[in-house]
C-alpha cells in the first residue's frame, strides 16, 4: 500500500508507471516490529519517534532509523492519520490515501502532536 500510495502522490499511478515503485513493497528494511528492548539498570536508552513529512510515510526513514537503533536508541515510527501520509492503514483496517485537504493546517498539527504523544503509550515505561 505504501509504494502504491507514493506512486499516486507523485503521479506515477496516473501515468501507468506504478511498477517503478513496486519493488519497495517487497524490499526488506531490516527493521523488526515490536523488537525486544535490551535493558540495563545502568543505561537509559534515548527515544526517537519518527514523524514523516507531508506526503511521506514511516517506511521512508527505515534505513536511517535502523542505523539509529543499532547505535542503542529506541526508535518508533508512525504514520499520521491527518491525510499527509502517502498511504496509511487506519485503526479500523481501512486504507487512507494522501489527502492534503482532509484537515486544515491547524487540525493537522493538533492531530500529529496527539499521535506523537499517543505513540509513547505503546512503549515500555522503564
């Protein structure tokens, strides 16, 4: 869904060129969802929460984020539901494609900041 959403956003789907990004759908990022966190009483690990840009998605930074995680940082990536993701899956399972007019700029900022705070609720407290 992400590669097709990006293809639509940049105009590839409209030109019949979606195949140019199809390889991204099966490319491995090397990232692990819900990976166990190494613990130590002596070390506090820094947390990085990745917020994609306008028309982006959480997959765009995976190689950079994987490197950060390999250096001892806890990394969380999310896709916003404010219409700025190229494509995202909503909690009800439906797909939401990019729609820059879904919300006003102020509504987008409120939604994004709320989602960033909510992301921390899924992380271990220690």
